[in-house]
């Protein structure tokens, strides 16, 4: 088994009395594309800056390629970082921006030229080399920022929310370009974002962070299909998972969830959760369908959002707002009465006290 390129052991960070990272343990394999994702303030950018050497370590260790780098300067860590702001030199052409770090490292002229041409070819910058940043679009500027990192031929690429300043269409395009670049170069990459769609579509390994801790990590679909906590279940997925608190009860048909106000939610017959347990019942919007007859959960439509190939529908079920995704063109309007049929095989149950998956 290969040695991980980056290992974090009991990593902690405090700003005065405030501890913002609480004993992070993480191993990142060579060639992996790892995305750190979570809400604002969860510590993901601080963690990235510590790996980069831009923030000091309060306690714990950062190991890169087998050596502890806690006190190694950022320039000696073999990393290249792309920031949210493009941080290009406005008075320099694209070629000069790409060559700046190589000039500082006194790279031989022929090697420098080869790396610039290679990066420009990979990132489709060939025709832009003599332009200045003010003459470029947002997407082109971000490609130049990536090229400036690429020419250094680092062991590790670090991206800190690089697409946040782009419009929606450009974000999708640049997302695809970054992933394609990784697939061509197989460079180890750590990418920070608050956008769960970016995390799901780009990563080999998603690390969900919450309040300075790793809530869950794993391949994107594993986290989506089996979230370990209520937080992960709610954070990953758009629209978010429906989450309803209730108590496990017995019925003639088998176990159910009593959610109060005469709302009873079905479980699969094989569910082994004990009666009386206080739980959170989770079901993704795509795992609810609109029934053909009265069988199912009685619901009242409150909002219909046509989204092209699918329709997003909000409904009131026993006083709870439930979201549904249908791939059919629905003619429902607010106020309509419908029946919703849950796919009980896709139900997620969480402990209401700890939030942990049952």
C-alpha cells in the first residue's frame, strides 16, 4: 500500500482562546482529488492554509511525502495554491504572469519556455499570452491563475474556492476544466468549496466539515447514499433531504414513525429500530412519488418550481414542508390535494439526540 502524500495527525488551530480546528485526522493519497466542503466558518479554508504553510499549527503534525513540515516555509513545501481572487499582476502580460515564479526561482530559460508553452496549451491560453489581465474574462483570468500554479510542477495543488467570483455558466465550465486537468495530469489536489454540487461532481474523496471537525469522509455517492449524520444528510443534496422528527411505533402493517398531528410515516417491514426510539426520518426528494390514487401521505401543494427536465414541488404534509422532485411535467398548482408515496427502501433514520445514523 502506498504512503499517503499528505497526512494530518491531531491537527488543531486556535486563534487566542478560540479553537477553530479540533484534532483533524486525514490521509490524502497520491493522485487523489480531495474536496473539503462545509458551511462558512467550518474551518476548511483555515485547514487548507495550514497545509500550504500560510497558517501556523497550534498542535498536531502535518506530514508531506514522509516528512513533518510544521515549520517548513510555504515556498519549500512543493505546493502551488490558486485563490478565490485571481491575484494576477495587472501590469504584466499573461506570459509574464506565468513566468514570474520561474523567474524568482532562476529557472533556466529553455525550461521556463517549455513549461509556459505546456501550461498554455493545456489551459487553452496560447492565443492570450500577450494580453493583460484587464483584457481577459473572469474564466480566462482563472485559467491564468491555474497556469501560474501549473508551471511550478508542484507535488500538490491547493484550490481555495477558486470559482466563487464566476457566474453560474462559467462555474460549470471551469468545474469541468479543473476536473479534466486533474484527470490528464493526475496531480494530487485539495480543493475547498462551500458548494456541495462542486464537491459531488469533482471529488474522488469528499471531506464534509462542520464546526472545525470532519463530520464524514468518503466517495461522493457513498456520502449521498449513506450519510453518517443528520448534518451530512441535510448538507449534501439539492434540494436537501426531507428530515422529520418522530417516534418509532408499531402498526398492523409493521413499524412506522409517529410524527405527531396524525402524521404516520412508513418504514420498510425489515426495519429493526426499537419501538419508542426518538428518531429523525430522512427521505430525499427524488424518493417520493406522487400517487395515482388516495393511497399514500395526504399532502397539499404549496409551491411548484418547473426546472426543465424535472419539476420541484413543495407540499404540506401534516404541518411539515416536504420537497419532491419529479421527472414528469406536473400540472399541479398550489392548493391541490395529492398523495405522496415514499420509497421505504430509501428511508434514512438518525438518532434524534446525537444525529448519528441508525
